[in-house]
């Protein structure tokens, strides 16, 4: 994103629309201050959670600019999860979602991050939040079977499994597991899948997990990246429908769910819900969360 695109995103973010000037000041402060400080900065986040951040970490710095970078999905997580739940983070990157789920909410977590340098950053964020015994971090990719695949390693939040036609200088070989094997009978309540187009193999290797009645919701990135591997998102949607899920959008400010009957065209992520009545009750009864002086 260009600096102008970043500023447009920041000022139009739902948590910034009422105080756009303050949001730009926050952005400028970070741009200047982060260049004056050597090394990591600890940022205080939601409900006492924290994260480590430094210049160039584009994904997590979005939380500094906006409060919740992926507002609708992060807001959903904060409202629907409970401390007794298990949260699965596939493609965890440095751990934004896992921090919210397991530090801000108090749930238990399992986080998968295949790129070794990013995985080490994930571990640092877990230690910062004292989550070592609450979150299991795995330095693996998730697919439909065990094996090894080549992965990009210098793309920050866009690192991905190489397709057969791709050429890349900075490549690492990473272990792959299936979700059914890795979870070994665990029963998650919510999963987030952000694998840059590799969603179809993830779902193919999660047949038993997706049958678990405990699993009421899945946040899945669907942005067309699957085309690089020849995967069809329409077929992926049908797979999820076959497991009893329907697609929704969510507004954390009004705590409202809207059935969208297909891929979410207004967001990179699509929200899949199977037990709407349970989810609505949880949303309705969730404790208030304070982010950027707004109550959600």
C-alpha cells in the first residue's frame, strides 16, 4: 500500500471515523517515533494484552493505527469467544488474532506459523503475554497431508506456499501437517484460516475437525489467491456449506450478523457460522470491549 492508501484506510476505519485527525496524528507519531527507537516497542492493546512491534511489520502496525486492523473479524472474535474455548489460528503470522483470543479473552489456543523467522516473532508475543502454557505454537504449515513444501520467507503477511510456476529468491522448506492430525481429537470453537490461497488443502485435511459440533465459526481469508494453485473458491464455499456453515458479515458496533449467502465481497475475510443461535446468544451476552475510546 502507498502512504496515501494507508492514510485513506486509517481515516475511513470504523474506529477512526469520528476522530480522523487524531488517527493521522497517531500514524505520524508511530512513523517518527519508531525510527528513533532501536529494536522492539511494546504496545499496550485490548484488555491488558500487548504486542511487540517494530518498523516494517505492516500487519501488526495496523493495530496501532486503527485499534483493530481487521475490525469486523477481530470484533467478532472478541464478542464470540469465551475463556473455556479453544481457538485455532492457521497462518498466525506474529499472533494478532491469538493475542486477542488468548490474552484479551482468555481462551486456549493452538497457532500454526510455518516461516521460522515469523514463528520466532510469534513466540516472543506469546511470552510477552505470559501465554506459554495457554497457547501451543507449531512451526508448521497446514495442508491435506504430512510432507514438506517450499515457502516464501520475505513477504511479511503475504508469505505463502510456492506454486509450481513461481520463482522466488528467499525460500524456506517447511513441514506440513493436516489439521486433523495436529489437533488429535481437540474440539475447537473458532478457527481463523489465513493461508494466502492454500485454503482448499487446509479444509481437505480437516474433515474430522469440521464435523465437531463445538466448532461454531470459521474466519477464512478468501481473496482470490487460490488461483495461483488452481483452486476454485466457489468449490471451497460449497465444501463449507456441506459441513453446515453459512456465510455472514458482522458489525461489532451494532453486534449484528447479516447472512450474505456467499463470499464476502467487502472484505478479504469471509465469516462462516454453523450454529447461529449459539453465536447470537454469545454476541449478545459478551462483555463490552474498549478500543480507541470506543465501546464495542
